[in-house]
C-alpha cells in the first residue's frame, strides 16, 4: 500500500485532518471522501476522522494506492527509464497502443504494465502516445499521482519534447504553431484545424535537413507541446504543409521509408510532485527515424 504523509507545521496546526490532506498533501476532495469511506486516513498511525483537529508535529497520512503484487509478475517487454513508488516511465516502442481494445488484438502498454505489476487497476497513463509514436511515456501508479501529474501537464512545470522527421524544408526554422484542433467531421479518429476547435499550441525548431537520392528532402524537427490535443503535432505539421514522414492519416504513407508516422517522444523534464525530485528523462531517437536522415 502506498502511504503518503505530512508532518503538521505551525501553519497547519489547529486545522482539521481534511485541511492537512488538502493543503499539505494536495489530495483532492473527492479522493479524501473515498479514503474516508475506506478507512484510509491516519493521524500518528491511528485511523482518524477528517474533522479531527491537528497539532504541530502530528503526522497525517493517507493510503492513496495499492502496491504491485509480490509474486506472479512478468518483466516488461520494453525498457524502464524511471520507476519509484508513484511513477513508472517507459520507453514505448512503435506498434502498441496505450490501452487495450476489444477492436484490436495487438499488444498494448496497459496489458504489459498489468502483467508487470501483477494486478490490474494500477495503470494510469499521464500522457497517451499514439500507437506509432515511440519514446518517453509516464504512467502514474495511483490516482493521486495521476491527478498531480495531470494538473502540471500543460504548465511550465512539465516540459515535453518530441522529435519528428518532416517532409520538405521549413521556411522558418523556429516558430510557434497556434492553431485550434477539432475532430474531423465524419471520422472517428482524424482531427483537423478548425476555428471551433480547442486551443492547440506547439513550439518547433528545425535541427537539421537531409536530402535523399530521389530528390526528397526531410527535416529533423524538435517540438515542445504547450497543449495536449489528440494528434496535435501530426495535425500542426500537416497544416504547415510539412507532414511527418510516413503519416498515413495526415500525409503520405510510405512503408518503404518508415512504417509509421516519424514521431518520437524524446525528453520529459519535471519536478516529481510527491518527492520533489527534479527529473530529466530522455530516450534516443529510434533507428527507423535515423535511417531517413542517413539516406539508408
């Protein structure tokens, strides 16, 4: 069981246990209500009521999540970039979706993580990478951590960087794409630029360009997401007339070049919301993207 605790300071002294949980541990009111019903709230190691008052030096604790099983666990089929009691960060390969689906029998991150933890219910993806997108993918181990990560996801406290191989030469080597995105009419998966869509902002910087023997030119571009819309980078690149290489939905499918949209989540920088540790997690660009730039 994952227990998080706070020692009552002079500022919190005299406040209720519920106030200590909200202000000291940043627990949501809905989570506090669930913990109250399940008996998961403690003061100095003893079950406590949320309306009890605290004194300086008291320790208020909450059982915010289960722990992975002790036995029957299966190793993950992909690299682990970071793991502690609250968070698992993986290096996601291409070809697997974040969630299991009854419409698709290919492997999913969710299934692999469930087997790794030895139980279901601990999979809380903080950001969901498309099936073809590779790289850094954070997964919270309990709802409290998930809520804290989501709160910071689109703020300056959370920096998410991607690498993409795009078609053509960018006229502007750096810039900001600020174009709203909506679901495309008549499609369950496709998105489009629309004035009625949700705000979507992507910063980009062209890192290099490569010409291939057939005359085509590709650009290696670094992106930073400032919002998190479905297919955001893919749609924004297509809107600039520089779709990702191999993007069958927004550009041109070319399986001889690459069998997926050429997009890689390569770096995540943030402060762990529970431990306060500053994390900088990265993953090298995969070989199928590098080959495009090496003309192989």
